[in-house]
């Protein structure tokens, strides 16, 4: 009987190692979803799915922007070959990021939004890092984004990651980062 337990434990251990190895391989190839445990909660980055995510997308969009037009904005993003990834915490939409390649060497982040209840948890950094890696894998040598001039919190966030502001007239400031 003891021998069967040892064999069973060895099988489970080898299965767990194979599962972890395949998960790492999938995450390095950009295949989604990517899931992990954070503070006892399952966190996943997944591709946006309109049927599943549209309402949560609009609610998060409304937290950060005018609620009117969120639907049109979503359609616009999908129609212009943007990538939209969502971040889920315990299966609930907690954030999203929208990005694309502008040309062969330049990526752009159009929008990053995190549920206000999740601010300070590192999810914005996680989504941005994910998008930066995806853009780099697509050939980006630089990544740009725009921030409203009066959004001090966002300006600090992007500067701390390594983005630098460019001279930009108007209420939007362009930030960029050169990738190694």
C-alpha cells in the first residue's frame, strides 16, 4: 500500500512539473490566458471577448472617461486592429489595456484602465508590462502613449516605468520609451 502512495505522489509531482513547464512555455509565446495567484486570488490576462467583456469594458471606461461613447470607442478599437487584453481577478474584470503596432518599429498604448477598487495592487503595471512585451515581440523598438496633462498620478506611473514625456502642445502629453 505504501508503495502505491509513493508511485501516486511521484506521478502527481511529475504531472505538476509538466504543467508548470507548459504554462511557462505558453506564457513566453504570448498565448493567452496567462493566470497566476496574487494575494490568494487568481489573476488572469486574457484576450478581450465582446460577448463576455463588453459590459465590464463600458463600466471601466466610464470610471475613467465619459460613459457616453464607450460603445463606439470599443467598436473603433476592434475595427482598427488594436489588441485588447483584459485582466480578471477572481473571474471579475479588473482592468484592460488597448495597444497596437503603428508601423514596423513603433508600438502605441491607446488606453489602460484599472478598476478604482484595484488601484495600488500592481495590475496596471502588470498589464502595461504584458503589452510592452507583446509589442516588443512584434518588433517595436519604441512605445508611445498619451496622458492628460492634469493626470498627475498617470504621469508619475508612466515616468516610474521609464517613459519620458515629449513636448506636446495641448492637453495631452505624449510619453515614449525606447526598448532594449
